[in-house]
C-alpha cells in the first residue's frame, strides 16, 4: 500500500518512534519525508539504483531488496544473483533480500535461493538476509523444507495457520527450534 494522506505518514512515524529499536517496519511505499532507523525500505532490484540504496544506508535506514522472480523470468538465477551482489557491493545496502515466487515455480525459486546463498558480500552472510515469501496458495512444504535446509530462516507468512501447517512442521522435522 502507499501512504495516501499526511496523517498516514505521521501515524507510521509515531509508531516507529515508540517501537523498540530492534523492530523494523517494512515499507511498501515511497520514501517518507523523514525516515528513521526503525524503517526498512523495500527496493525493487531492477528499479532501484545503487545510488538510491547508498543514500538510504547513509541515513541509517535499512533496505530490503525485493526480488520477484517474474521480474527475472528471462534471466538465469546466477545472473540475478550476480546483479544483486553488484548492487549490494556498490551501495552497501541490502540488509534483507525478499524472494517472492508468485507463479508457484518451486524449482526456479529454490535455484534462485541457492545462487543467492552462495554470494560472498560484506556484512552478514547472505543466508541470514534472505526472506522467502510464502503465499498460502502457492507455497509448498517441500519448498520450505529445501530452502530451510539451505540455511534460510526467515519466511513471510500471511495466515497464522501457515506457521503451524508448514513452517513449524518443517522446523521440527529438521530438528531446529522455532522462534516467533
């Protein structure tokens, strides 16, 4: 969604000012007039320049690079991963990488996560930055299992039942502990 009214921006700024410092808000909106360190700005990897990411980084704003595999449908996963690595190297941004698979192609999404997890960029390892989008209708338990086996531990769910039905089951099967 976007911030349609000045009141919306004021409300978001108020919430982020009173939130604990380790909490972040993922913004699907144009940059705020006065962003702060609790904001995490979502940037599409094809539409965001390294200069824009660098500006956010210099302001202390965390950035999430959004990677929708439909955007990269003509590119091989290793080409997409190289593009992401270049963007991160040039900007210093990319606190998180949001991998989405709206068409439900588990194999392509898994290959993309594998290629991204191999990247060696400054800062935290890539596995700790990856977040897999898990729309209820298209995400399979097998994909979650394979991605979790790669070391990815962040999943974006839309319904509480997904946590129980998919994420928690895979976590327990792999002998890991789930933190909510």
